[in-house]
């Protein structure tokens, strides 16, 4: 079976820190007007994009417009239409879009030719399933028979929860699924005794609120030495890897919480993104790192030395050109990238073939066609 991914670090934390960027030197050539999509206002992705935009303005006179999007589709649609140059997104707008999974499996979407430029592998926080502190739960295996939150219309959240259940040797059939209409509602439900476990970043405001509530909050650990558990987790969500978080509810000021996380935000374009633009954007991100580092919590994960060249989505040719010049692109990275491009091509061919067949039940037919295409190509089947 062809390799899929290598272990990565985790994400950045939210909140923009005031302070003007210090001008740095770069000979990158970028348009004077640029646009990115990012997560909603106030999120880590949005705040970091604003900080990066300030550095671009000071060094190159570039005006970066950051368009907030509430979900993966709203962040990806402008990129697909060419209305923005890049998207500072997460695993939904990168990996799941590439896979044609969940919302991207709808008949008007399909697998997207996502190309990565860089990613924030900061590791300050974890993205984890928190449990009510009044249950005496110590491990994720202890969630058997307990009530676990399912957020309607949020497949990324539910897949992430499923991955933690898998780490504990469980599935959704082993717990009582409790549906909620939104992320916030799921955590309100935990605090009010309607559910026993819910997924969030460790620095979520709801997590802090839950930690100070009468029920309390506990993050069961993920042991990096538990190779079987990690393998089960990554079979569900290959973008996860063990990570020691230092920021979050019941974590701040401690030695850290050994859980799991993934890259966030991820700066992506598509196969239609101009190679010179991708090259210069990557170069500017690296050259101006000292200008934006420290201007938003968790932003340090954009450092060149923290980049993971063997992630779950392929890199853009323009970015690869820069990484080769920087001496950090390896034969292993190229082989991995070639495999991911072949995976995307197999998914696209399967999608086009199914469109020609025009099945009545699209969702069911695509799920079968997609799996068949991945298996035929010797690629790992996820989702």
C-alpha cells in the first residue's frame, strides 16, 4: 500500500496580539492587492492572516484582504472560483476537499486539486475530546456507554471525535450519540449535564467555561507509545498526531497535556494557482517570518523549520521550487508528493466517470465509486 502521511505537529491558538509588524527584507514579488479566505473573525486563522497581512504591507506595500468564512465550503468556494489567491484553512478545506468527502462529496463539488504552500505546525494547543470532570473518566476507553456529542452539519468535528473514540478502541456504536445543532450547543450540553464528552481545541472559550463549571473538565491523555491506538486514530483521521499542548483549559501553567493535534491554519491554492505567485507567496512567508512572529498567539508554527513536507495534501510546484532553493525539499518529500498527486488524479477520474453515469442516488454511488478508485490504486481508504 502506498504511504499516505507522516507525523505532524499541531495547531496555533486564537487571539490577535496588538503591535505593528517590523519591516523585514524580501525580494518576493507579489500583487499590490491580494485576497485570502480564512476562518471567521476572531479565530486563530483569521488573526494570523491579519498579522501576516501587516507584515506584507510594511515590507512590500501589499494590501491583503482577509475574507472570513464560517465553514469549509464558504472558505473554499472563493478559491475555486478564482476570487481569492489563497485560503488559510484547516483539514476540511485541504484534506477533506481533496478527498471529495462530506460536503465536498456533493454533486456540485467533488475532489478538489488542493495545493499546499505552508502550514502552521505550532503545537501550542491540542484538538481533543474533553469529558466532564465529574465522571471519573481517565482514558478514552472509559467513554464506553457514555453520552458523546455529535454536531449536526459539522463532519470535521464528528470525524475528529470518532478518531478519539477509535484511539480508545471504541466506535459510535459503543457510546450514546447525542445530537446538537452547533458546536457551542454541544459544550453547553456538557456543562448542563446533557452529554458527557465533546470535541474542541483546548483553548476554546467553551472549554475554559466548562473547566470552571460545576461538572469540571478533563482531557484524557493520548500516549505516543500506544502505537495501536495511534494507528486506529490515524486510520479515521490521518492528519492527527500526538502532541504536547501547553495552552488551554486546565493546561495553562502546567507541564502540558499529552494529546493530539494537527496543522492549522494551512495556506493552500489549487493546481490553477500561478506557479510564480505560489513561489513568491511562500518566499515572502519565510522571509517575513520575524516580522509577523509573535503578532498573534500560535503564529510561530509558520517557521520554515516546522514545515512538514510529507503531509496529507500535496505541495504546489511553486512552493516546491522555493523549498528546493532553501535546501529543505528531499527525495522523500518528492516521492510522497507524487503519490498524493496520483491519489488526487484517481479521485478526479472516478468523479468524472460517475458524472457521466449520472446515478440517481449520487451520495451513495460516489461513496462506492470513491472507495473502489482508492482501493484500485493501492491508496489508503479514509472516510
